[in-house]
C-alpha cells in the first residue's frame, strides 16, 4: 500500500516519486520526501522524529521524463514513461540539523499501514578527514563530506593557468574543451541529444590539461566523479567507499606522454584486421535473410564496395542467442546449444544462416551480430525462461543488496535480468550460448549494444564490488567477454560497443550511440570522436548522418558520408521504425529515392571507393597509434599544443600522422575555411601546395577539405587520384 525508497530507482539524472531528495542532505538543508501509495489511500503522514508531517498528493515527474526522452524515435516513449508514477505523495521537512529516524503511515478508513524506519544524517564539508594519494603539489583545498554515518565524498581543486584547456573525460558530445563546464563521469544511456544534456555512454575520470606546460590527471576510481571549472581552478568531487582515500594520478608532459602514462595503467587497444576499416552497412529492420541479401545484392549491383554487414534483428530477441524461426529442443537446465541442435525452416525468416554467411564471406563481406547484455523475464516457458531460471539458480545474475536478482530499472528491456560479467565464470557461461555462432557459423564479430543498465549503489557483484563501484565497469566486462569468445575461436576480438569506461580502450570498437539525422548531431558526433580518441579509444565511428528520425536530406547524408571516409570506422545504420512506410533505411539508394537527388548514389560510390583505397593507410596508422599512443583521429593540440589558433577550429583533426581533415558541418556551404598549422601542406583534391594559416576553398558535395603533409604526398597521391 505504501513504498518509500531513499535512493529511488537511482537514475543518475532524475528522481522517482518514492525518493528522498537529496539522498544525502547537508546540515541545515530541507529534505523532500516522496512515497507511492495505492490509489485508495486517503491520507499519508510522515513520523519525522517527534514531529508529524502531512504529505500531499504529488504530480508525476513528467518534466524530467520528457527532458530525458530525446525526441522522436522508438525508445522515446519508453524513456518518457519510465520516471512517471501515479499515486505519489510528498512533503518537505524542516531543516535537518541532526540524525533523525522517520517512517510513513498510510490511512484507508480504519486501516493503517506503516513503513519500516529510515534514518538520515546531515553531512558537512570538513578538512583533514582523509587522504589524497599521489596527487602531488597540484592538489589544493581538500575537503571531505562527513556525516555520523561516515565519509561520503572528497572534494579538491586542481589549478588551471590562463590559456590552458581541459580535454577528455571520455566521449563527450558538447565541446572539445570542457573548461568552464560542469560534468560528471557515470555510464548512462542518453537516448539522443547527448550534446544538449552533457551525458555520455562512455565517461572516464581522466583529462588532459593542455596549452601550457602540459599535464593530465586520472582519478583512479570506478565510482562516480564530478567536475566544475571556474576561474583558475578545476574542482573535482569523488564518491567514496569505505575508506576516505582518493587515488589521483598526475601525469606531466605532452598530450601524447600524458596519454601514454594513462594507457600504461588502464590498457590500450590491440591491432584489429584491416577489414574493419572498410564500409559497414546496417539497418535495424533488416530482419530476414532475404532482406539482408537484398541489401548486399544492391551494394554489389551498384558497385558500392562494402566490407561488413551488422545484422541487428537476427534473433528471437528473447535470449539473443537463437535465430528467429529456428526449431530446437529447449535445454531445460539452461545449457548451451550446438549448431546441430537447430533446424531452419525453408519458409522462415532465416532459412539457412550458415549458407548466408558463407555467401557473404565469398563476396568479401564480414558478418557482425547484435547483442544485448540482458535476459528477458516476461516469458514463463521456452528457452528464454529456462535460461533466466539458470541465471538465478546457478548464481550468474547481478544481485540486489538483499541477495535477490537485480531486474533492469531502465526503459529498454525493463525488468530483465543482468548477467554478472564481473567474473570469468559468468562471462564464459553467457558467451558459451553464442559459441556455435562463431565456431560453426563463422560469425566475425558482435555488436555489443547496451551496457548501461546497472542502477543501484548497493547492487552486488561476484567480484566483491558493490554497485557504486561496479556499475561503471559493467560495459568493460561485457566487451571483454565477447572479445574473449572470438579470440578462443581464433578470430580477432571485433566488438562494437557504445558504452564503456576506463579500461574500455583494450576492448574493440566503439560508436557514438543513438543520434538524430541533424546537423547538430553531426557536429556533436565529430566532437565525440575527438574526445574519445583523446582518452585512448582508437577504433571509433558513428551512424553517419544519424540513425533516427526521417531519412536525412541528400546534402546532410553526403556531407556526413564524406566526413566518415576520414574517420576510423565508416558505417551507416537506421533505427527500428516498426516497418512503417516510408522506410527509413540509410542505404544510399534509399536516400536517393527518398530525396529524389540523383547525386547520392554516384557520390556515395565515389566515397566508398576512396575508403577502400584508404584502408592500407588506416591500417598502417592504427598500428602506429597503438605503438606510440599518438591518436588515430587526433585533435590538433596533440601536435600543436602551443598554437592558440587551433582552439578556434575544434572540429578539425589529423587522421593519422599525415592527413588533416576539416568536415563541412553546416548546410548550404559553398566555401569552407581550414586552419593549417605550421608546416608544408598539399590539398589532396588538387595536388597543389597550401600555405599554413587560414585557407578557404570551394566545397562542392564531392569535396571534404583534406590536406596532406607534403613529405607524405608522394606516397598518398595515388589514393586520391
């Protein structure tokens, strides 16, 4: 009849109706208390110490929900509804000055129901209650948030000199330079508009301080951290565990030296095969063998080279292990199937997956299958139910604090179980169900989608970590699990993730996540790629021209495709739209048909052919990146840290050591100005020298401004001919 959870659902950016706000109040602060009651409850009262407080009916949290929804798209409605809740009651307490116990009473006629007792203690910021290790002389103004229940957070300042810039913090969409901004580091699925909200799938508590002598820092924690910079300092706040200790790495030197020291600690990428640099093709509604082959046939018939197809809608979408329409016997104990256990209907969605994969391989096309790290629970029979039972029974599930299985609190795959991938035992159990796909069907990689579903400070992981420490690490374990599966079969560890954290550098490929087909999203995605690269992510891409909403116009699509030629990963993708007409495929022929622009196919073909010719260069430069820690998609401050003009051109970057790229990021542009730092440059489209400084050139749709170092031009000139 009555529910109160002090932490609520633990959404990192919004509250739920049954929550205490703030969870950890400061001394003298008033506290907002919320409960959810059954509809027939007539009155709710809070027993707040010796005081009785009457609660009032509260409105559903629609403002937060709408802000988080991210606009039009198949997940928007689910997001918007996830934070609502009828039956909410709330009250604001007197100022909290000492520890207090409280509980709630619900009244329905003569019936009274009471909650358990809760306790809250006010906290204050004080000095000398902990230790910042290895921080060195740069650390200033250290304070600790202390209550009667312990030390909760640390806060300290790092100096920022005039002219210094802050770059890093993982993949960030809003700006290359984060100086003057407020942000945090917590893994979160912000469905679209990440640049507006300042949230990210792939945060890291690491950043460069560049523009002066050069240094950087790493807060060595997987707990949540917060950052704000005003004036001459960066204030860092760190959530703590049982010990009042902050482990802070300070790295001195150039941006490359800083990154090298960071990667020495957390791991770095390994070389992947050259095929990952070819064009990747994908559409969420390619949900049959016939559709996949039709799309690949069109690539062949239109002579548009393609190197990989990502098949998202291949499975029954229950356990994400079995091809839809396959016939098989359920393994009642949840054990893995082998390839011979399945029979495929000739008239089914996937009549012969092995033959399809073999045919694609014969054409030189690799096959990536979609995954999600959740186990559905809404089925009472069948393999998915048996697997869910086994996950709980055999100790493979992430647990709540009370030892029961955690159920996803988010909007995507709600109530699903989550495998505890923190240990090798469960990583092997989870991936063994997919082994036949690699060993027998010869699948080449996995799109390790999701990974942001762990909400709860007190979740329990089998490696001994609680949720506040283990949740951010979940996507790292997830990509590692599938990389290990591929390695065990003698294949390269090609995983394709959107979520990650410190340590993700060592695990496969990443893409920028869900975005609309807008110019704003285009710009934000370029920024995301540059910030991710600054933190050691080598293999990175995005859904060129966006994947959500109506099909982009021809100009946006072609500008985005042209830019993507000069990014580490080039791929197009489109969102699920319930198979409604008109289709929203982002294939070049569908964009041409939808827009009526006959330039799309020939220009896209030209870009894809250029990409094929760039593969040797990208392969070479990726290897150099991994051996030197000089990023592949590289912001200009790595090579020109003392040149102030580069900060006026934050979307320019080096691709490897020799190509400078300046994507056209505005509609209707006829000319585009590039800043060429000191050195000798060649315009790759004309072969003519270009002087350092500001250079303006015409930019028809077939041109993205790219300049080559003159010393490398003799080698690379044939690539652009």
